[in-house]
C-alpha cells in the first residue's frame, strides 16, 4: 500500500455528519487479510492515515516522513482503532504520551519506538514491494497488531493516575486528553473487540462537543491568519517578500535580546546595538547564554558567529532590515528613526517593536515611510509565537510581505493588523483589565478573579499575568496619557477620568513600589524579587478594604459567572469594534492573537469564537444588562457590529466578514 502522504481525515467534514463507509470494519478487514500488506510512507502519516498504516502488516518509512495521532489537538481521539493498536504495538507509556499530546514524530523516533520496520533514504514504495515479496512466505498472525497482548506495566493504575494529573494540570478543563487516557486503559484491560467499542463510545462524547468545534476552528484560523490582504488588492499570494540576510536590533532589553535570538537561530546575521558599554556587555552575555542553551536543547551548535555587538548606529549602514526595540517612548523612538534614515542605505526596511505607539508617526520622521512597519513581538520574544505585523497607511505591500515572511521564518504566527493605539491585542486588553479592577472595587479579590479565569482555561489570570509583565509599564502609560499626575483636573471626582469610570487601585499598588514579580510584590506576594510562586497578600486585602470604605462602597459577593461575562464579553465587544474600524481583517485574526499572545484557552477558540459559541444574542443581552448597571463604562455598551450580527440572525464566525466588508479597512 503506497501512502504518499496522508494528513488523515478532512477536518472540515467534522462540522457535518460523517459520510462514506465506516472506517473501522474496512481497516479490520485489511489487517485480517491473508495477503501481506506493507505500508510505504512518505511525507506524513497523521490521524486516520497513521491508523491505516497500523493495520498494515509491515511499515516502511522514508527518513523525512513524520507520523502521529494529532486528533487530541482537534478535540477528538483516534477512533479508527488508533487508541487500541498503538498501545499493543509500543506499550502503554509511549502510546499514552503520543496519543494525549498529539505530537508528530520523526521516522527515526518511530523506528526506535517499534512503530515501523524500516527507515529508508530511498524510494519507500520500491522497498515496500521488495519487503512484501519476502513476506509472502511468512506467517502473518504476529503482524496483526489488534491480536497482540498489550505490554502492560505492573503499576498500570498508578501510571494512568499520574498521566491524568499531569494532563489536568497542563490543560485544565480540556476533555479530549482525558478521554484518550480512558481509551488507552481499555486497550490494557479489554480484548480488542471490546476496546474498539469503548473507543467509539468515548469518541461519541467528544465529536460534537463545543471544545472539538473550537479546536478545529483554531486549526483553520491559524492558517487563515497568514493570508493577509489589503484594500489595494495586494495580498499574501501576489506580493513578493524581500529576502532578509542581515538585520539589526536596537536596544538589548528583554525584548531586544529575544528578537536577536529569534533571528540568529534561523541563520540571519544580526548586529545588536546599545547606547552604553555596560548595557551592551550585559546584553551580549545574556544573548550568548540564551543562544547556547537554545542550541543545546535542539542538539545543534549555537550560531554565535552570526552576531555582532556595537555602540554605533553607523555600523548599520548595510543591513537589510532594522528592528527598533528601545524604551516605549515616542520622542526617543522618533530620534532613533531619524538617525536610521540618515545611516541606513535607502532600501533598508525600518521596523518598530512598539507595543502600541503610532507606527505612522514614526514613518513620518523617516525618508522612506513606505518601508516602515511595526513588528510587535511578545515577551519573551524567543519563546512567544505571536507577531503582530502593524501596517501603517504608508507601508508598502512589499514591506508587509517581508515582515510577514520574516515572522514565518522565525517560527512565529504572524498576523497583519492596522495602526491604532494598542493595535489589536493591547487595545482589547484595556477593557478586559478595566473590568477586572472594577470587580475588585465591587468586592472581588485578585485571587478570586484569577481563579475564575484560570478555571475557564486561561494560562494565567489577569492579575498573575500583570505581575509577570510588570505593573510599572501600565502605570507609566497612564501617567503619560494624563490619567494620573499633575494634568488631572482637580475638579474630577476621584473615580472618574476623561468622562468615564476609572479605578485608581492599580496606581495605589504601584505607589507602594509593588511592580509585580520583579520586586517580589505586586497583586500577590512572592518569596523574593523575581520569584514566581504567587501567594495572596493580606496587605492587598487591607488596601482593598480601606479603599472601599473610603469611597463608601459596600462589597458584594461576585459570582464566577459575572467575572467571566464581564471580562470576556468586554474583551469580545472591543474585538467587534476593532473589526468595525478595519484594524483586523477577520475575527480569526483576533482569535489567533489572543490564543498565541495572551493565553486564551485553545478549547475556547479565542474571544470572538467564544462569543459566537455562547450565542451572540446572549452576549448582547448580557452586555446591555451590565452597561445598564454601569453606564459610566463605555466598553460595556454593545458595539454596532454585534447588534448588526444579532439582527442578521447571528451568522457563524466565518461569515461575519460579509457583514463588515462595506466598512473601512485600516490594513
Ligand atoms: C473517523 C476519523 C478518522 C481520522 C481522524 C483524523 O484523521 S483527524 C485529522 C488528523 N490530521 C491532522 O490533524 C493533520 C492536520 N494537518 C497538519 O498537521 C498540517 O497541515 C500538515 C499535514 C503537517 C502539513 O503542514 P504544512 O505546514 O505543510 O501545511 P499547512 O498546515 O499549511 O496545510 C496546508 C493546507 O492543507 C490543509 N489541511 C491540512 N491537513 C488537513 C486536514 N486533515 N483536513 C483538512 N485540511 C487540511 C490546511 O488547512 C491548509 O489549507 P489552506 O487552505 O492552505 O489553509
């Protein structure tokens, strides 16, 4: 049997009833046949493709092939016998690991695990034919995997319990890995005929679940995000990116260091610039350490020869692209861009890593506004997968194509977004953070809010995330935007700014020098500065009590449901406004940003998909309810697009674009 490449079932078909003959009897019949069947695998054998290979009597694999059972990542399980045959072939621990993670493995690893019989650098099909001819005379009974006894460790229950705990810790609230464990248990404790029935029952609990819908949506959303398009007609498949061989990074703070590592490890020469000798030396040592650790982990040699460190911008005159990663200060950034205009050759692309400042204002101080684009990395930049590519009104299609393609080369999930304060991710964060602090005023605690969000599936609750990111950054932004400090009108009521509700608690926390993990104190307390073990702090509890009594606020019991609704519906509501404003082209782009940059749980699909799953009508009704209760919070006022979609019968996410297309695009 020649399997050039099989990515398994067509995932799009899972949205409707499955068609075609049932797979399991077909696969059982192949395995039971009297003629030897040899699978020749090239490319990939994933999901159903791998399950087909497992019923063959022998498996020959090209050395570049990859195999795996990724169903769990789609919210389902391998239900064509995969959970019953793989444990029989390679034992419970290895099968559990592969099935519960959905990890793809190389041909070499498959050989080591005993999944395949031979790995070849030649034509796998020709070798398989030779193999079949030699196998004709041999008995097949030991080659029928479903007939094998599952090699079972003596402490099976303890092992399954440990894996269950691990899965629950890693993927809180996710159903599919737990169902996979139960199916593998059946392979260990039941004959194949019963195990396959158990596999099918477990699949039935997952197949139509909201989690499966969300995870399958994420698979396609991630691929859709790369397909950017501009109102001019320029798009991902008709705009040629430039080849980038050399780059420069300005600023060796946390972001700059991560960007240097991301570039060097994909073979791009990097010149790193700092303004002072001491900062340069510290940055250099840290980058070298990060690259060496990264290379060790990947089993390759560190590409230190690609690096150059300098104090002089003059050294950048020949690079293909520059990424500025200096302090988040517009005046400073403008000076850097003016200087770059002078020293870099006219064709050099100038990028900024700003997390929310006006990219077009920076373009305006250069001699080449069409070659300026935002490349907003997320911290730590060598780890986080998200890259927002911020298209200014004057960025050329070639510039955007180059930034998107460079992101892909660095292994990032790149999303093209328009230029507005905070772009997509940080603009949406504001109403989300605001709701969390308003809930504090009204009676909740940081740990209660975080627990509700973490139970929902967020990697980290909003307060733990803020402590990790550093509270001083937002404090500085609030000072600069006149929300605190001498510019505030003294006639302003204390909990109002710029005509709307304002919560000063985050400022009070910062005034105490509590900047989060780095200072050992923030919304939580930590063992030491830089510690990561967050513990509730009675001082924060006192601060909240004093604050409420000062302003005469009677604390009330706040339910987890209210926390989730107010935080997440406010988040999605801003997403609708971003779509109206043409800052993101599609809801999928927003969801991908939240999945890869902000720890939104994949099994929730992202804020926009989640809103559609809850039901747009319900989201609208809850936002109206909360806005009525808090009329001084404009973010809770339902957006016109949300209302329009509800009026149109709440179409699925994939169809929202049809209702936005007449609106103006900033991409
Ligand atoms: C009874 C049920 C029986 C079996 C269950 C299953 O088999 S479930 C399916 C299990 N298979 C997978 O999860 C594989 C998913 N695909 C991948 O991991 C990657 O696409 C792959 C195959 C490794 C290739 O990666 P590459 O980076 O080369 O390409 P890309 O991901 O961009 O994909 C190219 C286009 O193909 C579409 N696609 C890939 N796999 C599937 C699939 N199984 N079903 C439907 N579509 C698939 C992908 O969306 C891309 O399409 P595009 O229109 O270009 O966006």
